[in-house]
């Protein structure tokens, strides 16, 4: 495994352990964010669980490449949906930029895992 894939996987893992953990814990900022995007509390918790599962898959992918690839692809779909929700909510591009950037990192990770 290349160093680039390892670094990308770890950066994504850190981001989604934080986000998923905050969603599952019901942190007030995450609740407000979910409400703004029109997500129910149950859907928000499900997304948090998916984010934590993806983080676990990224870590497992350091040793088992297909797990990391599946986790990266799953994150791409999740992040595309998040950007779409921002567009639907009429948010300025600055609010959609963080999930878009994470999506680009997830795509890069998936491509590199597929090539290695």
C-alpha cells in the first residue's frame, strides 16, 4: 500500500469518526445541521452509523484493500447526497464545499485503492 493511500485513508477516518460520533451522540451542532438539510433524527443517526462503519472500513482497508475500497465508494455516494442536499436547501457554495472536498478525497482514495 502506498503512503498516499494510507494518509488519505487516515484523514478520511479522522473526519468521519468525528462526524459519525457527533451524529450518534446527538451533538447540538449536528442536530441543527441535519435539521437544516431536512433530515429526521433517525436518518441522521443512520448516517452517523454509516460514517462510523466507513471509518472502520477505511482502517481495515489498510490491511484488506477491498474493505477500504468499499468504504471509499460508500463515502463517495454519501457525500454526493450531502452536496445535493445543500443544493436543494439553496445553500451557498461555501456550505457545500467541505462535503465536496471530502468527496474528492474519497474518490481519490477509491481510485488509488483500485489501482494499487
